[in-house]
């Protein structure tokens, strides 16, 4: 097509010059390219007229001249640019090339530094500029047809695209590309011009090109018919004459040599091929296939393998493109062509073209498996780029199959990415690996994921996609890897290198997130306050709370109850509605829904659980907390403006920095980081900040001490220079809500405020030290120790109280207790009791009274809460006070944990924090000492010798159950004291003054004591001491009375609990009957134990308590275990509606009336003078209740047992045998009886049976009253 503008002065002459130049290029031997199809080339003359600047009449006249010269079918006048380019934009003309051209042409850049790349060829002579023009030109025409523009440099390697040379870009070219990116096309063309262009193409096609092709096909056909017969027959005859009619088989080497056979342009074989190509161009595929097939046979006969392979390739394509598919697609043609290109012709480019074409045909026929096999078969090691392309196409075949082979797709994409990477095509390599990652991700193939992520990270870093590189390396490190330690170390170093390069781009930007080490957010613990002081000599600091203690929910609930109890007492029995127990240590088990309170100038310790998932050690340096602070003044009403400080301002928040923190391979390690608030406000702990690095080498350090990672001084580890600084946020998820229906049906989590403390004003801080605090005690042993209270803050404190669930374990003494000696050293060899010297033994030497309120037991009060007797009730800053404290070993042996909660307040009231507490847990191991069992009986004598009224006998059994566990030699009972509002001990009956009550191992002693009723009962308790020695312990003073009252309270509390659970509703009458058998008498047994320890004899002191509540019922110093079997059976068979019987027992009925017989113990009678002996007997009846009682006395014998007859003997009562009388409350009545004897002997007069019932009760049955002892009388004959 020859085109000349109408603006030329002589357009016809220009057409002539162009025609001559084309003829010279085609028929001259100077030019190798382009290749001309046929000698008679179609020439089409186009006169291009610019309407906007040219004269239309001149163009028409020139066109008329052209039609006369070239004919109407060989020329055309094309008019364009009917529109001026600088006109307004009101007329919108579409861009005719918009759908074919991209606005921003994306080219494959071989490197990503923003510079252009030009492929460097070794043979510079064959280098063609991008504009396609040579430097030399003839007559102003292009002369660039010596070589093909797309020809490869055969002198260089076929894989020359794999390596690149970086040269300075052509600036002008770069700018021209840049300027043409957004240049619109066809701005001067109107819609009429578009139609003219379309009409021109149509005229050229139908009047010029197609008739010329048809004419050429006809000529080629005629030539073949006229020439082929003679030449083919001559060729065949000559071949038969010289070869004997057989075509010799040629070996591989010979075939290779003939693959370069060249035909002359007039050869009939090439004429057939040209005809086939022309038929193929005009879509006459049937005739094209026939010609290709014929040419293929001729080429094979001539052993022109390159021509034959091309004919086979085009024949197969022709069959594929035939409509209706009259014959099946000959896939073997393509296979033969590919094999010929590759193996015989050694032309991999043509083989690659054929493979790609065949693969597309197979894919269109849904034969993806055959296409994939074909593509894979052509891969080789000589060209990475070609192999990468083929592998990628094969991978797409696998994924597009009817049953997609996903894993094969991913595997071949990995192979393609690898070959792309070797060829220097890093973008394509990254794309392939990313597509493969979509398949392998989340399948548990950790090794494959690690390889892919590592490659993605490297390629992304090379392409300067730093965020993607970091993300890929991050996935390698955070997943559970199965790589070796060396490989993991390499991954980590690569990540650190990439990360460091990223951080250097924006050194002032925010700290990025680090993936290592893992942080278990739920295990984060926060502790408020100073660390516990270690023991100093004989001083032991209160245990309080520390991060070393494990959380136990039961203990936490006990501490909460103790604090709530003391706060309720301080607030006069009212519990605050919004009360929340003080929490010094917050963890995942504590209630973190509220903002915790911290005190200014007191440290806040955050324990973070780090875990190293790798097999190489991690070294964290400059580890500290990341925080945000909002200052507020809680003392004033107006908080004012708030300012936020983040990781800055040491005058606001001081942060502790751990210089080095080493985490061994696959180790979980705790780091404790501290903050020191210096202002009040709201603190938010955001996370941790540190430098992440590795150790030199990849060896794992084992056997290191647990504290080796907490280095705050000089570094000890040889860390590599490769370390990066970053952060990790502490994001704690709150507990799942499960209260309302909406919360149960959905997944909602509550807040967790443990990292958001409120810094309050300065508060007092109490520290408690225990001096010479024992760890081993005997059961009931009394030991005197000292407690030091120290105010280590700058604020005075007051209102110190201590609360415990075991108040019977300790006491600070009463208000009037003598505090001397004041030092622990001075009291080392002194008795823990208040003693006086006495000379009277075995009798009550001192009777004193005491009020329970003096010892912390008030009416309705709780003895668990004890006021600490500080001087002036205030402890000033920096002042310490030592106070004595007496301890008593628990009654049960074993290990006991006793909790103390010290409560104190500040003199100045604060809005946020009202009080503070200090906890201490004492561990005491007790060993067995004595056990005491006591029983009280009513005496038969209604009055004692002194006529003081009612009296009782108290039996005390003391047994030494110690087995020399604590080196105890023997026990001495030094005193027995009583405590009651109604009774008092009077004397000891069975021990004299000179006897010393000693009990060796497993020995038992029995004491019989007499108790009398107090004349005038009062509210105060009466203490009576029976001393067995020359030193009396004043039991009504501290510490004896303290422990007694605390033990009494515990027993009463236990009894009330049992009664409330077993006792139903009972009326007043029943209560009166039950009250008759009740006794309010408490026994205190004081003892000393002689212990040999380190060849020294020590004297230990102690006391045991026995509460006597009922007549004739045993009471023990140790709480007795009840038989649960019978109770369980009775509960099992008891119906739900039945209640516990409120009827009194037989023993309780028997105690309504107290009886006593008065008679002579010996009676002399002369049976010779008088056969009947009559003895007067007085029966005294005493009403022990507070109500009227009906009494029946029956003197008739009804005992049938022979033993009873022997005891009673043969005597009878004279006179009335049954009496009925009524006794008023506390009334004593006497009845005169007569007993008749017929011979001498010993007789029992205790045969009367007494029945009693309350007068106003009818339903109660009469119950026999039993005498305590037999009434024996001796009858002598004179």
C-alpha cells in the first residue's frame, strides 16, 4: 500500500518513486527482509487528503488522474481530519482506538528501581533501535530491511533474556513515553471520517486484496497443473533409476543435515505451500488442508524436515478451524511437528510456538490433561524463561480440568515461579508463588508453606514490596514450624534484615508490630505495690501477696469475706452496696470488670508470659512497657484539661528497662516489668517495646538459671548486630458474658480493665514484721511473740485492725494487759502468763471476775475482728511499734494455715480509696499434747458442808497423747480453773497438797473437783483457780482469759450451728425441761511441758478448754467426729414432711427432780427383843426447773431381776406406798418414810420410783427419776 499526501506538490511522481523503491527492495539481493510472498505484488495507491488544511478540488483532480493511471480498483482518495483539534470540547467524539490501546502501557521491567532496561546483545551489529530506522537512508526512504526486526541474536545464548544489563535510560524516549501516556487519539476525526475509513478498508479488501488473492490462487493452481506433472514424473523416474525404486532410509545425522534444505522460489513444493497459505488466509480451510497435506508428502519425500514440520503444523490447524469438523483433529500431526522441530531441526523456538498452538487447540477441546503433558514435555534446562512459561500454562490446565487437580496446579506454579526467578522475571515469579500459596495455605503442610513464604518474602523484598516481604516472613515465624534449628535461624536472620531495611525508611514513624516471641495475653498478671521484703534474721515480713504465689479461688474468696467482714464492722454493721475487695494481683481469674486502683509513687508490676516457638534462642534487649497516661487531679472537683503522654515523660511515669532478656528455644518465660507513677490520673498499659535479636550461632542454651533473662546491668550475651526495634500490644479479651438471654444466644465478651489502672492520691503503707514467730507448736501451747508495725509511707495511718477466721489462735491482750517486758529478748525466759506466788494448793485460792468485752467478745460482736492497740491509735510516717502477741497452738494436730488480714486507714479521707489491707498467712505445724475429757454430775447432797447450796462433782480426765514427737519429756498439770456465770470450782477431792500431777507418755490422770453454785449470778464471768503447786496463774487476765473467751465463742458458734440445723420449733415447756439438764460451766486445764532440745531443757506452757453444757454428758477439749452413718440412714428413710422431734429425751426428763435420801449409814437393832427393825428415812425432793412440776412417788417394788433382788434385800416400806404432790419452781420438799427390816445385812434404800411432769402439760408422759448412786444402809444386831 503506497500512501501519499495530497499536500505534496507532485503526488503522482511520489507514487512513482515509491513504486520503484518497492520494486528495487523486492528484487534486489541486498535485502533479506521482508520476505515477499509472490513476485507480482499487489500495489494499492492511496491519496490521503487533510480536509482541515488542504484544497478539496485539487485532491479530486489528482484522484481523477490516479484513476486513469492505476484504475478505479487500484487507488483510493481518503479524506480525514474534518474537525479542527482546537475547537471546544462541547462535541464529544469517541476515540476509535480506545478499546484497543491501554491508557497506561505496562511493560515488564527487569528491575524495579525506576530505570528502563535494554537487553544487551553481544553482537552489536545486529542491534536494531526501537524506532525501526537505520542510520543510513537512500532518497529519504527507510533502508532497514537487512535484518528482521524480531530476529534473535544467534551468536548469543538462546536464553539471553535470563540475564540483564543495567544501562542509563534514554531520557528523551522516557519522556516521550511519559507524555504520550494520556494523549487521546483521533481528536480531529469526525464520525464522517470514521465512516470514510471504514469504507476505505472495505473498498481495499473487496476491490483490491481479495481479487488479487483469488487471481494468485488461480495462477498458482494453473502453474501446478501444467508444471507438476512433468517435473514430478521426471524426478520420480530419475530417483527410481539411480536408487532401484527404493528411498533409502536416512539416519538421524543425515536427517539433521537435510533439515536446512532450501527450495528455489519457483519450486512446485513451495508453490503448493503458498497456495495453501493463501487459502488459509481467506478461511478456505478445506482446500488449505488439502494443499498442506500434499506439500507435506512432497517435503517428506525430499527429506526437507523443516518444511514438512511446518506443513504438518498448518494442516492440523486447518482441520481444527474447519466448520462442522468433517474429519477428526489430527493431534499426531502436531506431535510429529513438535518432535521434528525439537529433535531433528533443533529449533526450540519453532517447537515452543507449535506446543503453545497445540495446547490452545487441546484446551479448546477440553483435553487439559493432554495439553498439560504436552507443555511439560517441552520443558528443559536450556531456557528458564521458556520452561517457566510452559509450566505455568500446564498449571492452568490442571486447574481447569473437569475435576480440578489443585495440588498439581500449585506444584507446577511453584516450579514455574522457580524458573521465572532464575530467568530474572521476579514479578512473574512472585505472582506464581502467591497463586500457589492460596492452595497450600491452611492445609498443614508447614514445610511447603515455609518455602513459599520465604520465596515470596525474598522476591517481594527484591521488588521493593517491603510490606509484603515482612508479611511473608512473619508467617514463617508465627506458625508452628517443623524446620531444623539452622533453617529457622536463617529465616529469622532474613526477617530481621528485611525488617531493618523497612524501619530505616521511616525512622521517626510508629513502631511496627513484631511477631516474636509469642505473648499469652490471658496469662498477663498485674501486681500493685512493692515486692515482699525478705526475712531479716528473726524478723519475718508479712507474706501479703506476690506474683510468686499461685491463685487459689477458695483462698481468694476467704480474703474477700474477711475484708468485707471488717469493712462492715467499721461501717457499723452495714455493707457498702458497691463494695469491692481490694485486689493487689489481677489475673485471668480475678474480677477485672472495674478499673483497678493504684497509688502514686508505688510500683505497678506487669508480668508478661513470653513463648519462643522457634528452636533457636531469642534475645530481647531494652525491654520495657508501652503506656499512655492521662493526668487527673482526683482531689479537686474540676479535673481540668487532660494531656496524653505515650512512652515519654519520666517525670510522669517511670519505666523499668530490662537490658537483656534471653528466651531459650521453645521456652515459656515470664518477664516482670515495672512502672512508677509520679502523678495521679488514668494509666493505660498498651504493650511492650523491645529490640528483637538472635544469639551468635544457632546453639540452644540449656541448663540456664531461670533468672538469667532478667538482666538489668551489663550485658552478658554476645548478640548479633542484627536486631530490630518494635512492639507488641497487650490485648486481653474479657470473660464471655452469659447472664441475659441475648448474651447466652450470642457471643459477647465483657471488658477486662487490668491494664487500665487509676492512679490515686498518696496513701499510707503498713508493713508488718513477726519477731520469733514459731512454726512448731504443741496443741494448746501458749507462746509469746512480738509483732512490729511500721509505716513506710509519708502519710500517717490509723484504725489498724486484724481479722482472722481463727481468732482463738492469737491475741494482743486486753486493754489493761501489762506490756512489759517490752522487747523480745527480755521476755525470752519469762512465763507467757500473769502469775502470783501462792501457798494453798488443791483448793480455790483466788476468785476473780472478768467482762467478756475486755477481751474482744461483746454482745453481738465478732471476736474475729481485733483492734491492734497502737499508742494513740495512730502510726506516724517512718515510725515502727513492737507489740506483744500471744499464740495458742490449735487443738488439732497437723499443718494449719492461718490467715491474718490487717486493715488500716488514712487520716485524710480519699474519694477513690478508703482503706488498705495487708495479708499474712502463717503456717503452723502442731503436734499432739494432751486431751481432756470432762463430765459433771449433780451431787446427792442438796447443800455442802458450809451450807452454800447446790453443788456438783466435776470429773476431769487428762491423757498424755504425745509420742515424743517434739521432744516432750513429761506434762505437769499446774492448775485447773473454771469460768462460769453460775458455777465455780471449790476444791480438788482426790489430789492432796503434796502430790504432783505428772503425766508421762500415754499416761492418764483423773481429777475429781467439786463445784458450787454462785450465790448471786451476775453478768460477769467468775474465774476460780484450783492450783497444784506454789505458783498461780491468774486465769482472768491475758492471755489465759483471751484464749478462753475466743475458744468459748468458737464452741458456742459451732453448737448454735448444730442446734439450728437439728432443732425444730419447740414450745416453752420443752425448753424448760431441756434447761434443767443444762450446765454453764467451763473448765480450763493449764499445764507445763518439759522439753529437751539441743541438750537444753525448755519449759512450754499451754491450756486446754472444756465446755460443760449438760449434766452427765461428756465434753472434750478436741471436737469429736460425729458418726455420719446412722445420721445418713435416718435422713435417707425420713420423709420430707417430717420434722425433727421436739420432745425432750429421757435423760432430760430425769433431770426435772433431784432426789436425796437422808438416813443413818449404820443402824443397830436387837432382833431378839423385837423382830422388826424400823428405820426413819427422809426423802428430799428438789424442783430443778423454773415451772411447776407434778411428782408421783411409788414405793412398790417392781424389779424382777434376781440381781436387783439381791441388792434390795428383804425390806419393805411401811405406810403409804404412793404419794402425789406438786412442787413449785425451785422448791425443795421433804417426805418422811419408814423402812422395815427383819434381819441384819446391807440394804439399798434407793428403791423409790419418782415420776414427774410439768403441771400445765397433759400430753407429756411421766418419766422415772433415777438416783445417781445407791443408798446403802447397814443393819447390825446387838
